[in-house]
């Protein structure tokens, strides 16, 4: 919410006063001014001005002053203002992801967004009038009526907004210009104008891709990064990535992204020959990407070429038939805002992948507010956005301060963290959190200082010892460790690449597959992803949708069962996740619960238990709530607890889920065992669903099984533990659920 203006200046800000700080100009470029506005009544320009709140010049803060920019210099600027009906907008967005709402997945068009939430024509006319009175030339008004583009000089910018535009040099030796003060705006536009962007042209948005040849890997030689996978230079191939995250079953069923469009938001260019070589080598048959150039960008491939090609190629790997649109703009604040807004105005892509970001504390609140309003438009139009959470672990800017990355910090964005992925052949084996204490790299995650925790962000692990009531990042994860990296073709050769900038397009590719699957089954697009992804996490589903990452850390936050600030919910089982989302119940988990007292909160009943020494098997060491079942923990023991249920003959699904925790004193393995069983009413075993032992000791882990084969039968859900004569093992069970539909 907009804060009250804290400073007001009466009287004209004269050029004479600014000339006291004038230096010799060293830069020249083209000015384009973009304004993002809210509707409202007429505004008449006066001499009264107020300082724009939250718009302190971040670029000037970390640069060394060189001199004043010549007042006749053509320069770049973006200004942002408020939307109309913001309270109604928030409620509408919430309803779009609520299966019980009549608005569920009834997304709107850019034209409808303009008519309901965009600035009025009167507001646009008033702001245009003010700008032209200051000598600016109006170039364009955006489709949603929210952005006005004008051209002019830095001298006009200084006059109109009460700033001094100087030249600076940053720590990389790059020369750029920036305003030295926060902009001043006419008091009449207070509450309308919320941001002024583009008064600097520093290229500061980045996510360095970590590859075998990358200079970013702490100058380590390529030999220290082992080759994994079957790529020409190592690295996981498209088939191996599909096998790891259960995309192969979708591909076999014909779900390859056909008919879907994915946008990649880029601040650099690429060489089409590289992405074509990737597709051809792996036989993907991917359509050639199409390009959209913004703010005069010419599409030339620069130092971040690998970034752009990585995004395209990972999407091709997961959803090879999806059309990729590459939106390219200059690497500036204005380029960033105009790029995102162009994606919203075009509304061609229902899935968006972003690998460019910046530490939350290195971007102004005003800039984040501008991004937030664009992301709101995405949500109303059913566009999903997945963003890399950063590659510096819990320290996004690479220093010693805990920090998360923008835009992954925004609640409307699905932040994607990073893991170290191990395969068994071409199938999933295990994952841990990605981090490297030597190079200080790792998957981004932590607590936002900007956004409070959204209502959808809930579930096991979300409320933890670190929380301060703010948004937690990431939401989900995928492979990002360069030592288990991706096979990529860039710069005319094969390489292995890691980073969360590989994990984000992987998730975007899965979202495209979901939308194709949904269309084929009469369902709506995914839209804003987070509410649905967390609903899959927090309700019992037919199929286990996520791999819960429970080991490792991101240089500060450790993995835990359930949600954690290193991996979020976890990594995807794409086939299961997509089937759950598009189930007859809409992924609400709205089945019938057959287990009574599955959390053991009401004592023993109706569970039946037996114990070698007659111990009570309900204890106060829970996964959630206050109680759980506790088997064994003493020598020469056999403990059993079970409940009898009847699965209806009309059931179309029957999903059993439960959590286990194993703790042992055994030093050699295995001697002590735990079994999850389906038995008949006489106690004879029909099936052993799960076997654990002292050698598989781990914290709380969730397990899921399909029991539809037992429909029409009365069965026992039984948990049994055995201990040998020494060094006992504890087996805990909690949160048992059997949902049928």
C-alpha cells in the first residue's frame, strides 16, 4: 500500500539551483519516458511538488560520481502510477484460483483489464498534458492505458522531476548515468504516480549461469566439475530431465507442449544457430523461437547470450513443441518494466519464464511496486510466471546479508530454488539442496522484507523458527547444481550449465505441458501458479506430486520435511502433479476420508494396537498436531497398529498417505524393520506397501499409495515394527489419510 508523502516542496525547482552541481557531460543516449498510471479525476499542474516515496536512486548509491550528464543528452526513463479499484482487483485475483468461486479460472483479456482496472482516458489526457507542457513528446500509450511513452532530454527530465542526472562508474568499471535524488512529482499527482524508472541506464539485472567454462565459478578449473548425464560434454539431456521429473509419461501420451506458447523475459540477445543445433541434435523438432524487441533493442547477443539460450533450450527439452517467444529489451529499469508490460499487453503466452533478477535490497520499493502491478495483470489474464530464486544461496547479492531475489520475492511469482539431482539410470534417484561453501553458490531462498506472507503460503514447514510473517522464498525447486547440470549448446559448443536460471524454465516447460493436458481434458489454464501448487501440497491428492527435499542447506537455511526456505515445497513429479491439478475435483482433494483419527489426536480409537510388552502406542512426538503412533524403541519387540476401512465399489480413486520418522541406535544395518501393509479382516497380508529399516533412518517423510485395486473390499491399514535383541530403533507414524472419490 502507498505510504503517505513525507516531504513537500513549495515553489519552482529552478535549473539555476541545479547548475551548481553541473559537470562536463560524457554520455549520450536516447530518452524514452514511460508512465504507469491510475484513473482518477482531473489534475492541474501547479508549482507544488512532493518527493516520490520509495524511489531513492539505487544506482547512484553504489557508483562513483564522474560528472553531470549534459542537459541536452537524450536519455531513458520510466514512471509508474497506481491502478484503479485495487481492492476489487485483489479479491478478483483470489477468486480466479478458488475452485469454489464462480470466477474460478474465468480469466479476462487485456481490454477487460483496461476497462476494469486501468487508468481512465481522462487521467491519461491529464498526464499527457502535463508532460507536453514540460517539453516532452508523447510517443505511445500502452494497450491497458497504463503506460505513456514520451521522448525528451535529460534537461527536461531535471526540470520536470527536480533531479540532477549525473554520470557514475560502478565496481565493474561500467559507466552509466543516474538521477542523484528521488524524483519530485506535482502534488496533484500524489497517489497517481508511484514510480519513476529509467533515470539510470546501469545494466544491473543478472543471474550468471554457472557452467564448466563460466568465470563465475570462483575461477575454478573445469576439471573440478564432474560430468554427469549423457550430453556431448556431460550434463543431463532432455530424456534424462524428463525421466528425472516424470515428464516421459506425458511425452509418451502426446503431451509435448503443442499449441502452447511460453514467453522468456530477456535483457540480452541470442544466436538462433545455437538453439537450432540443440533442437536438431536431440531430435526435438522444436519450432524456431520468435522475437519481440522492446525499447529499440536490436537483438544482438551480448555477454549474457548463454542466459537466453539456456532458457530457450531447457523449455525445448521439457515441452519441445511449445512456441517460445523471446522478449528482448535493454538491461535497464525501463527495459525491465517495458518488457514485462509488453508480455502482459500481448497476452500471447500463458507461461512466462524469468531468469533475470536482483537482490531485494538493491531495487527500490517503487520499482517492485511497478512490477507487482504488472504481475497482477498476469494473474487476471491466466498467465503463470516462474522466476529463478538466485544463485547465492540465502545471500542473494553475494555478501553477508540474508536477502532474497526480485522478482521471485513477489507473491504473484513462483520462485524456483535449486537442488543437486541424482539419477538412477535415466530415472529419479534422490536430491539434496544445492550449495557450495567454497564458491558461495547455492539455491536462493529466505524471507522477503518487502511482502507479507500470502494466504496461500501455508502447510507443514511454512511456519518455522525463521518466519517473521513475511513472504517465504522459494516456492518450488529443481536441479540447479552445475555438478549435476544441464547439457546446453551455446557459443558454438556444448557445455554443462547450472543455476536456478535452469530450474525456472524447467518449471515453465512443465506448466506448458499442464496447459496442454488441461485443454485436452476440458480444464482451464494453470494461471497464477502458487495457489494451486500449495493446494496440491496441503491437500491429499491421488498421486504424490512432489519430491520432498530433506537434506542439505543453501548456506544458511536447512532442508526439513515439508516446506523449507531452501527448497520450498520440493521438486516436481510432473505426471502426478498435472493429473492431480486436472482431476475431477480440480485438485481440491475433495474426496471422502475413510481413516478416522488419522493424526492420533483423539487417543487410540478406532485404531487397534498390540505390543510385545503391552505398551501404549500413542505418543507425543508428532509430525503435526500433538500426537503420533510410536512403534518399538525397545529390544525384542513386535508392535502393530491398524484400522479397518471399506473402500466403496464405486470409487474412482483411493489414495493412502501417511508420514514416517525413523530413529535408530543400530550401528550396523539392517536389523530392525517397519512395514506398511494392506491386510484382510483376518489380519492376513494382502500387500506390503512400504518396508523401512534401521538403515533407512530419516526424519519425517511422506508416503503415498494408490489402493484402488481394493475397491469394494473391507481391509485393514496396518503398520508393523520389529526390533532385534540390541540397539533399538524407533518407528513413528502420523497423519494417516485414505481419500476416495
